[in-house]
């Protein structure tokens, strides 16, 4: 699969209209190997016959629902396999999304869906799959080629982490640059704090995944301009626990760190944050660093629902939150970086 358009796609949806719409969308985008079935009981046989690179799956189907199909799919994929499943559903409840994530879903789109966004999500997941396949191939021959391919392997891992970080940004920052800037700024702050080189570098790699739990938040909340209603804010806060749930249990140190960051990056130094109301040094230092980096970058870059702040105004706001929202030592380190004059150059992307 050298190009996304050569990928084998399997659509599972009991509604023929939905299948037809997806097939037309994919055909116009030059995808050549599109298979479909309205019968979820045929999925196992089709998995063997066509070997899909991605599955587009409806949740609510008669007889066997999408969660059961997900369990079948994941029972057939090994630990090192990455077969992305994009859930297309009209059910936007947090409970359904959390169940689907637990069963192995990789991303969500709400029906009725935007055709451009469908193609963006599919291509993003297929690129990640391709990188996973390459990574598995590298690992299979690693003993014989370890010295030759170490640098390439590291680049592949970094790109996979960047792509996973971009997953959460596709609805309000399709470039994914916010996650990259947060990673870069977090690493700069960690170095200024005097953390060991390897620790600071890992924070930079893990930080872009801080908002991966946003894939479980409905668009009408995530993209809402202005303030949230109380019940909407409660739903929004769930992205911290969803992100932690996605990443917890990984055997990779960088993903374990990313899970801690995802859970705690909205905690506040004075204990008024969420989801657990931790305070001070109870909050992991990695999450304290990312909290400031995320806050500053969000202020200084335009989004569909807000204008960008001038850097000096954003700095003043950060300083005003010293000892309240943010760890005082981290604020001081950030101010030093800012006053050196090259912070904006380092972050320009």
C-alpha cells in the first residue's frame, strides 16, 4: 500500500444508503479497492478474503451490533497489528464512545458526516497503518540491521506519535500544528527546569497526545463558540479520562507518560482543576509543564471560535496565574525563555 488510494477498505453498515454514499465518496477520491456488506455476520469471512487496511463500521445494526463486530476484529489482530477502525454512528453519547474505544475503535465520525472530513480521517488512519506496517517490518529484521536502521526507526516512531496527536485536532486544527508546538514548548520548558535530557525529550514526544481524548467529544460541544453550559462543560471534561483510558496499559514509556499527561493536564496548582482536583506536586510534573504550554499556545493562535492574543498579552496572563493555575517554578522558567527573545522563533511553524 504505497498510496492511500491503493488501500483495501471494508464498509460495514446495515443501511444500503450509507454504504452507497461512502462508496461514491471513496470512488470520486480514486480509492480502488472498496468492499462493503450490510451483514455484520459476514465480517469474519471478509477479513480473511480481502485483508482490509481499514474498516468503516456502523454501531447500531440488527443481530450483531458494532461493539460485537469490533470484538471479533480485535480477536483476529495480533499485538503488533494496527488495523484502524473508523466508527460512523449517529449515537454521540459518551457511554457509547467509551465502550467503542474500549473495544478497539480508533476514531469517530458522527452521522450525517462531512465527505471531506471522512476522507481526511481515512487518509490519516491509513498513513498511520502504513507506518505501523513499516515499523513491524523493521522490527522483524532488527537484529541484522539494528545499527543501520536505528535512525529511520526513531523517525517512524516520532511520526506515529505526531499522527496520533493530530487525531484529536482534525475538527478544529486540521493541520495538527498545535500539538507539535505544545510538544516543542513543553520540551523547552523541561530543559530550562533542568530535567534530565532524556526526560525532557520524552516530554516533548508525549505532550502532543495530551488532547487525544477529544475524539470522544461530540462536535457540537467541541466546536461551540463562546462559553459552555454546565452540562456541556462536564462532557468536555471527560476528554481527560477518555485520553487516559486510550493510552493506559501501554508497555511503551512514552505512551505511559502521555496517559498521565492526558489525565492531568487540566489540573491546577491550587487544586481547582479537573478531573481529580489534585494540587501542587500531587500533579505529575509532566502534566504541569504541558498545562502551561497548551494554555499559552491556545491563547496565541487563532481558532474558529476565538482570535489570537498577542504574545506579550498571553505572557501577562500566564504570569497572573502563577501559583493559581500554574506551578510557580514552571512559570518562572517560561518567563526566562520568553525574555531571551528566541521563544517565538523556536515555536514558529
